[in-house]
């Protein structure tokens, strides 16, 4: 349904909560069986998912019915972590102090040394260059770990893509291409290993049945603990940068 349709235009674009005016994004889903609300921790927005044939009146009533829940979820979001000089950024869950410098000793713009991450950049460029560095580091880890884990089950990995997704930490296509969120480089080593193992296991089992989970556990023991960590710290990772 076009974003300019009379139906979508009749729905609120903002909702007033204790935290202030919060944007509301409406998404029609042909696969949805019921109305759903989600919080986009990265943009501090409310996403309203509607099945087909949902009336505007029912959609607006659903928002009102869940106003208390929305208030709690928005106010519970962790504070944003700004990537700036003097702040800290986690790399494999270890905190590194960010240090901005005017010049780099070599060709590298960003490097790690003595528990600090140095960025040779102007203040307005620091965040972008640091994120590029983290993406490159994540890409290297994904390639190395996916190749090693796939070899253990006699499979080969296709193309690996690094993205900044807000709903899925990883994915595996039917042709063996994998995609991961670069933000996993800020999670503990075992969590990153679990997500890679999860997607590599899909090279053999394109489902989430018992055999799939048994394979994931064999590749990266401690599945339940890693999944719990991701659920608990998801918003914190999304609000860095």
C-alpha cells in the first residue's frame, strides 16, 4: 500500500509519550496475522505492523491500548553512546577509550594500542571513520569464523555481506550467501561465534528444527546463554554510534 494512501495518511505519525513526541512508522504486512508494535531502538521510533484489512479505527485503538507498554519500553532504552574523543567503545565486549589525534604514525587512520582506539581524524569525521574500522574488523572476523565453521560440516560459504540491520543479527540465503550486522563486533567473542555458527548451520539445515539447533550447539556450545545475551543487550548495541 502506497505511503500516501488515504488509509495510511489517516494514522498518526507521532505519539505523545512521557519521553516526548515519538515517531510512528506504519507497515502493512501480508504475512502478519495480528497487529503488533515494535520499538526501533536505533531511531527511537514506534513501528506499527498491520495485517491486511485492518481498519484505521482498530489500528488507532491498538496504539492506545498499548500506550503504557510503549511508555515503559521507550523510557527503558539505554542511553546513546556517542563515538567521540574520550568516550569508550566495546570491541568484542572489551571497552576501549577513544582517542582523537591529528596525525597517524603510518597509513592507518584508526588503530588499537594499549587499550585505546586511536582515530586520526577531524572531530566531525571521527565517528564515521571509527565505524568503518569496526565494519572492516567485523568483516574479517565473519570471513574467518564462517570459513572455519563451514569446513567442519563439509560446506562452503558464498559471499559475506556486512550490514547495519535492526531486526536480524544474521541471515543465510538459499545460495549460501551470509549477511551479518557489523555491530556484533562489539558483542562478546562467544556471542559473535554463536551468530556465525547459527548462519553456517543453515547451509545444512534451512530451518529451525531440532537437528538445526543440535548442529548450532555442536559448532558453538552455549547457545541459550548467547541468545539471552543478545536479547538483553540488543538495544545497547543498536544505540552505539
